[in-house]
């Protein structure tokens, strides 16, 4: 498999964690987002959205969108599972993951922040926007797992929720958010970071890290 990504991309980070948890090797192909490499014609032929990650399978098939990639990995390589068997628990894990991957991350990513700059917003205000977005999403997620014993978001093993949480906390810190306001989320993050699968997927450990 080939994973097109960027060391700082939260979405690519999620997929790296999933691949590591599944013990699946992948050849990493960096696409430098700040240099616009994701808009090159060769990459647009792979992913017309011009976004990372994109995963190329061994037979040449291409998957895009981190959530779809992770669920495909989970269905194709089911051990260890990233979603609970119980339908209600599975829905709760998905809801938590989507709160971050669909409602929080997209509106503070590079593409959106660059558009705010193009519209004339001062850099200070752009950063404030990103920080506010992170605080709002993480606050909701803190409440969603407040009664979960853990240590992970939903139980004693990592799930899709944790794959989304760890990268998002990293983003929040980058924008100056005081994450001490989210003790339950930090408990899950700490448990995750003790696992090599999470540690090896961290942005600073990637070959293209700046």
C-alpha cells in the first residue's frame, strides 16, 4: 500500500495510526501542503479533491477521506477492531469521531485558514478562529465521554474515537489552546501515547517532518 500524506495533516495522522495498529506496512508519499503539492495534476488524478490522505491499495485501487479509509481497513483487516460490535456503542464511537473529523478539523485546516487570509483577515484573527474551533469541538467531546471509564475514549482499547482525538489535541496545542480544560480527553490521549502505534505515527517522527 501507498499512503499519500503530510506529516502535520491530522487526517493523514489518523490513517497512520490505523495502519500501525493493524500492523500493515505502507510506503509513505509526502505531499507538502504548504507548497501546494496536493494540487499538482499528478496528485489530482489520484484524489480530485486535492486533499490528503489518499491510500493506494496493492491492486491500484484508491481510497480517499480518512474516515472511509479507516473503516475500510477495519473491515478488511479486522484485528484489532477499531469499532465496537454493539450497534449502540459503535454509533457513539462514530459520533465522537465525526464531531472531530467532520465538524472540528475541516473548519480549521490549512485550506480554510488560507481562505480567511485571502479575505483579508489578520493573522491574529485567523489563529483565534482556529483556536475557537478546536475549543468548541473538544469541549463537546469532553462531555461525550465524561461518563466513560476508559482509559481510552470508549473502554480499555483504542477505537476510531482515539484515532481522531490524538491528532486533534495536537492541532489544538499548535493554535495555543489550553487543553488542560479537557481532563477526560487527556486521560485517553495519555493511554494512546503509551502505545507504539500512536507514537510512531506522530508528526515529528515522519520522514517529511520539518
